[in-house]
C-alpha cells in the first residue's frame, strides 16, 4: 500500500499545548504504523494545498472565549472553499484543550466539519479544566488511533 499522510493542524501557543501536539505525533508515529507519515503544521502555516495532499486530518485547538483559536479559524477561512468539493469524506479527528467546558468550540467545529463533509472517525476529545498529564496520554492515543486507521485502510 502506498504511504498515506496524516496532516495535523494544531494550535500550540503554550508549553502544555505543545505537549499535546508532541503526544499526537508520538502516537501517529508509533513503530507499528508502517505506511503513514504524520506532519504537523500550525494553523497559520497550513492551507488548502496541505489539505489536498492529506489522507486524513487531525485538528487541535485551544478554547478561546468559548470558541476555537483564531489561528484555526483562519485556517478554515483560507481552506474551506478551496477544498470543499474535492476533500469530502476526509477522515478527521479533533482535540480541544478547554479551560472551561469546550461546548462552544465543539459546536463550532461540528458545524464547519459538517459543511466540509469531513468524517469524524471518533468523538471529539475535550481536555477540560486544569492541566492533567492524562491529556497528553489521551492525545497520544488519538494520534495512534487515527494513524492506525489510515494504515489499515479503514479510513
């Protein structure tokens, strides 16, 4: 099987959110994953061409004022229409680092992903409240699950 690409578009403005990105990458690059390359781009650096090359996408954002980060919103502003027709069905996973409950962020992302017709392959992971080391473990599992599904041809 040809190599597949997992694009990770994640906003990581702090040391802890950077730990989440690193955890996702660690999971996605697990030794058992043979035919998937995982590539992280901050949202302000990612664009439509990156999405076009991807076989799956994993989005990460902080909760900012009850919404996704401005950086991830900017990514969608620049990428939504250029990829709308050609990337329908793109397998997708999401994690949200929420200081509160993440509800507004989740709803906004659900709406955008439904419009794009991207396919959430599992429930959004919402890391709520004060920092916990378990958040990194959960993100690592998310990255592993997404890459394993691509590797196995499940999505």
